[in-house]
């Protein structure tokens, strides 16, 4: 449709006949001003609605709740590249009266025309000499003068369905394959060695849908395949091939529920409460508040099965990408259903194809990060928000939605049961449970294993004793006595990436900061760079102070890379891995590291908050909190709450099996209420103080 001086691509979210009240409004001076209803110039898509009514109702709520344009919300609910684009395309008029060649125009105009001589170009592809606005102004002037034409052109979606060729045997091909085994030829013409092998492979695999031609050509050669097609022994069909992020990943890769395990009494009560909510379409949020290792995932699985039994899909949200695959593995092992995975770590094609599967109704369970709240489910019977307290559910981009709160609204709209699960629920969720807005379900004990023994180390005393390293004497001794031969493993947590958190000149005191956002730059030894953890800017390491030129540079503080280096240096026999956002941003890296740690190929895992949640590994006997004070002194009203949540979650990784667990918390403020609540295992007192 026309929108000012341009055309715009829109999404129809409602359809009605305009009335007088729709096109009249107060102009600000007490007068009624009339507005013309814009006609739709063309219909771009004819494959049904992009979003089902349920998603549109949620989108309207998000737009109103977070003061965001509806267009922005709808686009946030769609995978990138799914929509077509309108491009303003400039084309040089073949004959503009010779003015171009005569030098009639200025240098800036000539530069624009020169870029158009080879072919028409989208305006966004042209290099502006004085800014984008000046470029558009000059193009419009050239168009008015007859030198160029400007037309709006619809370009295809950036991510289209992928098609692949599949080969299968014809009736003659089956006969030829049988004859080939006996050394015969069915038509008097012998087959080549590769052709015979290709025929036999197709016959042996018995795949009615056929085998990808790319796979066959890689093994037998494209010439062999083409020859069989020409002889009518093999037929080739072009079919859509979905990009599946879980393709090739065996179900239950990390194992499902142990076959001999049974639900505890508390778990059975929780399952009954959730099942009742699903059956009665009761959307009252259920706050599943259980200690770490209490078996919340088992309750999620039973609840999903109950929803699927009623023919209603389930939506499961996790805060981090690294938590999605372990949960998917568990669901694929315990639930016979199609599972879709949605998060920002997928390629655009994978996200688009998963989204299409959900929209087509071919998926029963959707697992994902906050992006999955916009999954195009026509109906949903159960919504699970795992680790509901996690700050990652809050988006820092428009629309700045809080996915947990959006899940509460989605449950209300759909009449779905809602589980908010956490061992360390947010203060506001605990407050709502105490007021009766949420229903609280408690899991006070672990089904197996015992809570770890927690001890706190005063780093002030360590410093006074001359220990300037990152590891206290207690933590170093615990690592020294770790016995990998019996399967013992350790997790070390410091919620800060990098090698040094501050780079300071010892002469003038200047701290190197990001020129874009003024945040302190963090030294990363890998790559020898200084990085801003706020905007992502990376700069080469400066060996001299940018303010005074002094070479006396000091690196203060520590992060995951420094902890990893120190542990490697002090304990060379231990196999050590690291998991933080720097590692996790590489596709598949987090999954590989977690697999290695789970399967015993790593003895120690160093990481940020990514290793403090979601890991259920019975062999972990030691957890070390290298610095409990990282977030405690931030100017944030949630500093104490987030510190408590991180520590309690991390400590809970230990002692989940037959071996006893131990947790060592290092802090310069061991008397702080958040730290003492973890040491004493007394969350109630902490929440009382916060509320």
C-alpha cells in the first residue's frame, strides 16, 4: 500500500469496513479532521494467514503492554527473512537527451549515474556521497529530470523453502538391480561398475521416498546417476527438504528418565495439580518451587504427556540456548511426539522451516528461548517456563517484552495450564504466590542424592595470608584431591568472561573504555583483544596507555579465561573445559563441551552462569564459586536477588548422585544475607527480607 511518498509491505491483522469514526479524529485545535482510508495495492501472499488468531491476540497484548508498534511485534513473531521485501530500484534511462555525457550535472549526480550504468540497482545498494537522505533526494531530482526511473519492486523472501532431488528405482531399475547381482544385463547393455553399485545401494536401502541425489553422486559419481536416469532405471523427483536443527541427532542423546525410577509423593502431587489444570483449562500460574535436583523436569514430561493426551500441544521456554538441547533430548526420549526447536542460534533457514512446521500443525511440542513465545501455535494446552526467574527472558530490543509475563497472558488467552518452574523463583513470583495470584507447589527434597555441604571462604583472610590468586587454599585443596578415576568432576563458576575485567595505566590511572558506550574494556587473552561486553566492540590490545603513552599497563580482576589458565597451570593432570558466551557463540560448541563433561572426557568445567543451571550430572562432587561478589555491588535493585539465585543454582549442581557433594563459596562479603541464605539453605529468610 502507499505510505507517504513510498510503498510499504504490511500484514493484515484485522479486516472490517471503515466507519466515520475510524477516519475522523481531533486535529489538536478542536476541529474534526478527515483521513482517507488507504487502498491495498496488491496481495502478496496467498498461502493462508501468517499467524493464527491466538498469536495475533498475543501480539496485540504485547503491543499495548510494551508500547510497541503492532508492525514491530508481528515482525518479532516471525523468523527473519520470511517476508518478501519492497525495494526502491533505480534504473538509468537509456537516452536522457545527452545531458549525462555533456557534464550538465554535478559530481555527486554523476557518481550516482555511474553506478547505474552497468545495471539497475536497489537504492540501498548505492554508495551515498553525503548520506542516505541526500542520495534519495538526488535520485528523486534525477527521476523528475528524466535521467532515471524509480520503481518499487517486490523481491522474494530471503529464506525460501529448500528443494532437493531424490532418486529411486523404477520397476525396470529393480529388475536391473537383481540382474546385476547375478552378473546379468536385462537389455543387453552392460552396466558400469559404479552404475551397478548405485543400483544395488538403492535396492538395499528400501527407501520409498528415495535417496538424495547429492549423496549418491558423492559416492558413485554424477555421471553414473545420469546414465541410469537416461536408461529409465532411476527416476529423479524434486521435493522440498526441510532444514531440521535436530536432523541426525539421535533421540535421547543424553538419556531420558531412568527406567527403574518412580515419582516421589511430592512429584505425584505436583503432576496431579498440573493435570487438573490442563483438564479444566485453568490458566492460574503454578509456581513450581523445588530445591535444585528435585526433579522438576520429570514433572514437565508428565504434564506434557497429559496435554498431548487431550490433543493439545505444549510450549516449553528456557532462558538460554545451552539449556534447550538437553531438554529436547529428554523430551524426545520420553515423549513420542514431534518436537520443534526455536532459538536465535539456528540458521535463518532452520528457524523458518521450524516455524513453517509449527504453523502447519505438524508439531506437538515447541521448545525454545523467549523467541518461541511467538511460535504460530493454533492452540496450546500447556506452557512451561523453566528457570522463570532468569533475566534472559527480558528482551533488550523492541518490543521489550518479558517472555515469562507474555506466557502468563498466552495461557490466559488459550485456556492453557502454566508452570513457572525454578529452584530460585523471582521475588515478584514469590510475592504473587503469597498473595494468592499464583498457586505455589513445593518440592522440598531431592529424589536421589543429598544437598551438598556448603562452606564459605573469606577472601579478606586469604589476601591477608598472602594468597593473591583466584583460588583459595580450600578450593585448591579440593581440586587437588578430586579423583577423576572414580568419575568425580568439578564445576567452577565465575560470572565474568575474559582474562582481566579492567585494563589500567599505572602512571595516570586511565582505564581503557569502549569509545562507543564508555563501558570498561575486558582483556581476552584468546586473540589478545580488548572487548566491550555491552556492545560487542573489539579492539587490538594496546601496549601503551592511550592517554599518556606509558607502557606500564596493569590488568586487574579475573574472568573465566584467567580461571581456566590458573587451574591448568596448577593442576596439569586435570582435563579442563570452559563454557561462557565467548565459547557458546560458536555453533554447536556449547553442546560439544557439555557432552564431553557429561561423558567424562572433562574433569573440570569452568564457566559463567551457563554452567550454573540445567546441568544434571550425578558425578559432580565439587562446585567452586570463584567470586560470589561479581554482581553483588552493582547499582541494581536486584543485585542481591541475582547473586542469591546464581549461587543457589550453582551450588545445586553438586551431590546429585551416590557420592556426597561439596560447594565452596569464595567472597569478600561472607556475611551478606544473600550468601548466608545459600550457606544455610534458608531461602525463606532471604525472600522475607526482600519482600
